[in-house]
């Protein structure tokens, strides 16, 4: 049931200060908002490689996700939600810092030790000069936990416990980064706190173990505000699923994994309710990037979106997103307005009364959208590594010339074996995402004024955060953490 604007304002209160929300043009809209009068709890469930169409309420076929579907019915489904990169490390850096990964020096996927990888991808991580959402919430008295895949640096100084989290349990990087895939990789560690407690753990039990740790943390901290970040290892290949869910879906292994991830979300939601903090807890479900299409039946689906992981087409960076907060987020709504994972930090900061980071960030407060209102969102830039490949402004998305990987209409692999990508190229192309979410019809020739305006946005961003395609360094890029 949708609550009225009057009832919403009454529930959260209105302060005198107004916040300017910049749009794609020069004029923003003024929203009179202030934090709710208590510090809400926050839970972020961040899956790996889950595609736009991998959740039931987003069109999944071959498996069911009843818990996530119920979460959407009791909350809000975001159909135009983006992560800031089409791959693991940069996407996670953006969520936790509220910045484009290029700004914080983490535009590439990081790897464990090994002479086959360059030093800059094995001996760097998140900088201590960057402030994560966990650090800001800790200052406000929050208990904080990271349970799952970290992938922002595996050396001790880069671990979650050094960046705002009281507790950490999980893998420090991707589950395929182990000796059987590269002889230079060390054994895959399962870390608790800052110590490896197991090597090469049984990955079929990871979803269960992560879920149990998250539930335990919620129960233990129910009498104080908490932030639980659950970045699941699944559904990154190689896929693993527990015996309980093995063979349960019509689709096969990938569907089984999605059903177990759905179970996990249900367990976390039940724990919140049983702890008596349901109406004080905002839960967000999304994923780090689009599906790994080359793995076929072991990869997800992007549905109507073009391409997948590793590309800046919509399928690579537009993610399923569900937000639930009983009594605050109107139930059963669908939000088609643009929002990003970088917006989580500033939104949590306002809702908790925490300060903003001292360094510049790129996200913006989207509480108005979550409350069922409309707002303008500033332009969103699509980077792959250090290449600026596209920009979205309102309904329009402009690609600039770049290469990308594609299966070119071929099916992906089977049984955990990936198919080989081809390389393709695109020139300047404009798409109207309101009528062409699949990016099929280039309308640049019919809209030269839109192209001109958006090219100015591209040029401005190149000067700030750089673009390796054109050789522009970027004056506003910051250094990552280094050993």
C-alpha cells in the first residue's frame, strides 16, 4: 500500500535544511528532508555475477525466488539500478566508498600473489585515506560486519577489519582464484577477523555459513544499531550448492544456486523480524555486476538487456535491486528512476545522521526515491577499467567508440566450461533507454543536439577521472592503498 506524502513526512520529520539534487542539466530539485529520528539498521546483500533477470520478480525462469519476491512485494523494486563497474573489485570499491572506482584507484580486478600477475594487481587495495560506509556508521555507534567475499585487497592492511568492520568472515577474493586454475595462486583462504582459519573450504557450504554468521550477528546486536554487509561468493563460477538445494530447480546448477541465495535472504529477513527490529531495518538486495554469459548454463541471464559482465552495455551494469523497510519504504512499488550502488553511502549517512566523507564522493542521497517520490539523478558514467565508454543522462545513453567482448549471438558453454568471446567495436551511438532498454536502435543521427550535449559530459568526466582510450590521465584520480 502506498503511503501519502503527508504521512511519509509525518513519519520521518522535515527539517529546515534543503538538499539540492543535481540533474543532468544545470537545475536541480530541492527536497526538504532530514534523517529519521532513530538510527535504523542496514543490511546489504550483494551477490556475485547475478544477472538482471535472475530473480523471480525480474523475470527469472527455471527457478523460483519466493523470499526475494516477497521482499519486493513488501518493499520496492528498482528497475534502473546500476553498479559502477562490470567486474568484482571496482564494483565493491564503489559501493563501500560512494565513489567511482577510478576515483579511488581501484578500476581493475585484484589478484592474489603470483609472478603471473603485475604488482599493481597483487600488492594494492583500498586506501586507508578513503572512508567506507562502515567507518562512518561506526562513528555513530553501529556494530558492523562484513560476511562474504571482500576483494578489495587480501593483505592485512586492506582487510575489512582495517576499514570499519568489527567482524569479518569470508573469502578475500574470488572463489576461482586458487591453484587448480593457476599454479601461482596460493590455496584459497577462508578468513575470520584477520586470520585464515581454513584453506580451500568446502564451497558448497559457503552460502549456509555466511547466512548463519549474518543471523548470529543480527541476533547479538539487536539492541544497538547494526550494519551487516553480506557480499556472497555465489553465483560466481565455479558454482557450488549445498545438498539441500542441489537438483531443486528446473534449470540446473545455476538455478539451484539462485534458490539457495534466495533461502539465505529469507533467513536474514526472518532473523530481523524475530529480533524485533523489522520496522527499524533497511535491507537492500542487489549484485556486483551482470551475468557471466560465456558460461552458459552456469551463468545468469540479463533478460531484455544487451550483453553481460565485463561490458558497459546495460546487461553488464544494470542490476536487479530490491529495497525493503516496513513503514518507511512504500510496499509494492516499482521505481524506474536511475539509482546506483554509489548512492548507498550518502543515503545511509543521512538516515543514520552520520557525517559525509571528508574526500569528494560521487554518489548522492536517494532517500526520496526510496520513499516513493521522484527526483533527478546526475549523469551516470560507464567505465570499464580505465576506459570511459558511455554516459547516461535521463532517458538517453551515449556510447563513445570502444571495443567490447561478445558471444555474437552464440550460446555460452556448458557444465562450467566457458565459451570464447569475440571482440567487437562500436562508434558513437545514442540509445533511448525508455523505449529501447535492449540498446538495439541507434538514434544519434536523429538527435544531434543530445549527442552534442552528452559529449560535453564525456569530455568533462575525462578531465576529472581520465580515459585510457583517449589517453587522458584525469586530474581527480586518487591513489589506492599500497604495501
